[in-house]
């Protein structure tokens, strides 16, 4: 085969393309959905890809699954990584995103005592951050992406801002020299420009201590997910597809990554395999705790091990699957489904009720999709909406709501 020849313009596009999409999969998602709807790539992207001639990418599918460490932060924070995510690209090209709370208590190589995991990048950049995550989770990191908030700001401004539902008035003020931070975002549906988007992402709690959801790092991660999906929706707007090359060229100034040229070409060629319907996100299981007057996130080692094992989607034993069937008060449908499941060999089936159910849903709490495949083999699921919402703190693996 001939060697890969990439002209300067295409090479710049490709080099920055995957670096950006690996952060939140925005651009590959936009390209993929455009492709799925039209059976062609966006013309402006297609014209660039056509400049990649005789590209030999055979065998790269053997690199999957691939573990990508995504690091996001702000130089004002001394180089500490505010956002830490493990992005796993499965063999069928579907992503699993695991958020690692930045306050996770870890041992960092070369540093005495315990530290917060976000300090690893400050001490030793990507190399030490990768080593720390590998030691923590017992896995191999294949590639990394690191960027600062300036990239997020530029992307948001380039797409014309993002609409996010803000749960309550976000107000925080820190006047500490070198750590100055002021956040002021009203409650309700807000149109955030790049500057306000960064404020939203950096928020953890109000000055009066008010937090969101589970609070601390966990609440902050929940807020970040709101933003990510809002940004995905905005990037998918037709008017933004034609802006992709300029957005990427701008964002790449603030991105560092370790992808090879061939991998970038291969990812683009396989964009049509990507589906936004099956994106799974989870938070590394654990709990907040003060130790020596320092707030840490303590890893639940058993549940975290379970999560990491599920990444490999091992075969499961039906008898071990824990299911809860929930029906509307006064209805017998849930009890009938429970009996059907038990007749199929499921022995851990709970029963519950609630006043009303809007839609029949199956909610999966494990990232191993074989749980769903097993269930689909045994009962008719055609009338159910499938929701992937992994949470290893839950008692059950699957929740079934019967309408």
C-alpha cells in the first residue's frame, strides 16, 4: 500500500478533530448523525477528508476497546485538573464515560502521603495523571486528551452560546489572590456565552454553602452533565455543522493529545457507527469524607472494581441479576411481570409501586449491556423505553416501570 499523504490543511483538521471530540464527543457526534440522516458527510468535512488519499487504516479496529483519559482545567488553579474522565470506546464504537471526582483520595508517585487526584496533573502533567489513574483503577490508559477552559469558551462562543436549565441562582465569590473566582448565574433557562459557560462548569457550591444534588464533587459532575448534553444539542444544529473546521482550528490551540494520525483518520471514517442513543455515563463509586480537615472523595473499592470489570462486558449469570419491577398503585401489571420473570429463572426480583407512571421504561444501572441483552432474550421489551443511567450505588441492576 502507498504511504499516507495528508496535505497541510487536512492534516491540521485531522490533528485537531479527535483531540476535541474526545473531550465530549461533540464533533464526531455531529458528523455521525449528519451521516446517518443523509448517508453523506457534511460537504465541507468531506472535501477535507478526500485529501487523505490511499489511507491505510486496516487493523486499527483491533485497538478497540480504547481507554482515553480526558483532563480539563484552568491554569489559574495551578495546573490542577478540574475535570477528569475515563472515556472507553467499546468494540462497537459506543462510548462509556466515567467521571472521576477531582477530590478522590489517592497516592501519587513521588509525593508523600495522600493527595487529591487532581493534583497529579499539576505535579507531573499528563504522564503522572495517567500513572495515577492507572494505579487507582487497575487499567491501562491508551490515549489522553488535556485541555483548558479557554477551549470550552471558544467552542461555546463559536456555536452561538448554549441554553442550560439552571436549577437555582448560582452565586460564588472568592477573592483569594491567585484564585479569584466570581460566579453569578440566575435560575431558570439561561443562554450562556463562553464566559458564563466556564462559570457554570467551575461551580461547586454557593458562597452560602448551598450545593446541587448529592453535593460536592458529585453535584458538580451532575451539573457538568447538564452542560455537556446542552452543548451536544447546540452543536448538532445544522447551522453549526458548517462551522466545524473553524471551531476545531480554534479549539486545538488549547488541546494536547496523544492520538496518532492513523487513529484520527480511522475515527472519522467510522463516524457513522457512532450512536448518541447509547452513551453511558457513570461516576466512580465512593463517598465524601473529611480527613485531617481536608475534604476528600473516598473510593468504594468493591463497587469501583465492579464498574471497571463491567467495562469488559463479561458474561453474566441470570440468577445474579437484581431486578425491581415498579407499577402504578392499584395495577396488577407489575406483579404479573414479576411472575413472568421468575418463571424465566430470575430469582432476585423485587416489587414496588408509585402513584403514576408516565412511560414504560427499563432503566439500566450497570454499564455491562449484557444485562439488557439477557432480559431482551426472555421477555418482550418492544413497548419499553430503554434508559441507560448507570449508578453503582443502587441496590438493583435493572428497574422496570410498567405502564
